[in-house]
C-alpha cells in the first residue's frame, strides 16, 4: 500500500512523539516543573490528545472516526492499555507514583480526540487539536513561565501560533478567491489566529494569569511570519501564465 505524503508525515511524527512521551513520563520530574507549579492533569490530557491524533490519522489518514467500525475501538483499547502500563511503570520511578486521576486525564484526552475526529477530517481536526493544546499549555502553569524559562516560553509562543496559522491557512485555502495572495487573502489568513490569540489571553486573564506583553508580541510575530512564509511559497508555486 502506498502511503500519502500526509500519512508519511503523521506516521513520522508518531514515531518520534510516542518514544519521547514515554521517556519524559519515566524520568524523575524536573525541578523546573515544580517551580512552574504545573497542573499535571492538564499535561496528561494534552499528551494523550496529541497521541491519539497522531495514531488515528497515521492509521486512517482520510477517514473520520466511525464508532460503528472496529478500528476506533482498537485505538481506544490500545491507548487505554498503554495508559495503564504507563501509570504502573511510573510507580517504579523516583519522585513519581501511580495515580488513578492521571489515568483518567489520559482517557479524557483520548476520548475527546476521538469525538473530535468523528466530526472533523484531518486538517480541521489538526486545527482544533492545535488550538486546544495551545490554550492548555498557555494556562497549564500557575507561575509566570516568561520568568522561569524565558527562551522556551518565547519559542513556544512564536512557533505555536505560527503553526496554528499555517494549519488555518491550509483549511481556508480551498475557499480563498483568488488563490494567490491578495488583500482579502491576507486578512482571511490573519483574522482567525488573531481572534484566537485574543480569546486565549482573555481566558488567561480570567484565570488570573499575568499579562505579559512579550508573549503577545511573539505570538503575533509567529502569526505574521507564517502568513508571510505561506505568501512567498504560494507565489513561488503559482503557475506561470
């Protein structure tokens, strides 16, 4: 069977992500995590949401979840079993323990993903998943991450919103007329990411998070950079008349 380019990328990401997730879950918790006062349940939810996205679309790149098919139940069973093994093994790691609520957060991430994938195909599902992950990771720590890990926090804001914007453009591209960059094209490409950034920051303020101008500036820079890069690539690939 010939794999599509999309399936190759998803499978490649899964091959890298799953071992990395296993390693991170089975080493002593870094002191930095305690300083950041991170909600570990949110991390479990996000980790398994990403995992089920990669696993489902690596196996079924062009198919939404159909709860009447066996494949979705096999994926759910596989990740439920992996989650149990994951928690049991953590009991052997210094500073970690087997926590039933961590496992519940894992399952919630998996089930949330499968429900989303029953509504959306690959690209819309990736956009929604990316939005959930960005929102969760933005608010996962109670401490100010720009003070604790400034470089990592800066890279996250720039790259996360750049990625979200690129995925949004991929979703909107078939509906843009003309399909070459124009004023309307650029406004369409910028609008949803900017609105999403505003919504995330409003929710962060409601949750009591400090407003950090640098984070907002870097997020906007990521959005604008993604739009600019896609514009350049679109012009380069545009058929010459």
